[in-house]
C-alpha cells in the first residue's frame, strides 16, 4: 500500500472514529460538505450497479446519515426507505431530498438494530459507513449491535435480494490498508460469519481548493492530518472503499 502524507500523519485510524459521534450530532453540515467531495469520479454507483439491478428496486438503507447514498441511488430505483439514528443528520438529509424533489424517498429515525418495517420488503438493503463506528464506540461489545444490524439487513430482504455494506479501507491510501484490529475483526465477521464477499474501489476526495480541503479535514480528522494535507499543496485525497455484498 502507498499512503498519502495525510495517512502517514496519523497514529491510527480510530482517532477520528472516536470523535465522529460528536460531529454527527453537532456539525452535520460540516460532515455533509466533506463527503460531498468524495468519489469525484463516480465509482460507487457503478460498483453497486455491478452487484444489483437498480431499475424498479425497493431499497432499505441503514445509517443513512445526511443522505449521500440515498441521493446517489434515488434517481435509479423505485423507492427508498432510509433510517438514521441522529436527528441532526436526518434533518440535513430531509433538506436535500426536499430541495431535489425526491418524493419516493422516506426518511425516519431508527437504530440500525431495530427497523420499523416488515420482513421481506426490499430488493436491496444497504448500509454505508455506519457499522464500523461500533468497534470504537463499544470496543468491548461491538459484535452485538453489529450482528443485530446485519440481522435486520437480511430480515428486510425478499428472496433473491442483496445486502450491501460499505466501509473504509483507508483514508489517504492509494491501495487498501491493514485495518486496526477491531475493524479487521468486524470485516472478518462479515465474510466468515455472514458470507459477504468483498470488493474495493477508489472513492477519492477532490476539494475545490487546498484550503477548503484543509478546513474540512481538520473538522473530521483533526489538526495533524489537516496540516499534512495542506503541506502537500494539492486538492486530491485518495480513499479506498470496501464493498461487501451478499445475496439471499
């Protein structure tokens, strides 16, 4: 793997994950601005299309955040029911959908482990960058909430449906990194215990300026990482993204 100076500047991936909950609760607009610059080449939609047929699909989304995946899929599917546990994040997602006139999308507050919908109601269930936080927030007991959320993903699928989990494989890396221990165990759980198959893509960030990249990275990844990015003088931050899928 070849890390960007941004990645080399940090002692570990988990430092920013530990702070993410505060950002989700108090600064959702900043988070939303940051991720709006990720995947500038549009790799994620194409990767999902290789796994599932979107036309006519009913989708259930877990951990929707500010609606980045919701908005990505909405133009191509029949319906989306998206759930998020943080009201501040959900408010940003609502504003986006209202502005775009996406009336076939429903947003609601719910924990990943308990969705208020019936069994077998979706062709696709998808969770983007949400379960991995549990390995930091509950380091001694992360398996229980993640297993409960995975059970929900599978419960809501119709026969032949597909579950998709999206997680990082390295911010600031040009090739997938070796994840921290608990994150690696979570990824192993997906593959060994639940039969998910892994692939990966690049979803690089491209910011409108080096200064804007520094500002947003400081808010989410911290001062040291932001300084390293700024020192490089560029606008691109490499990002490796893992995509795990399982078909019923």
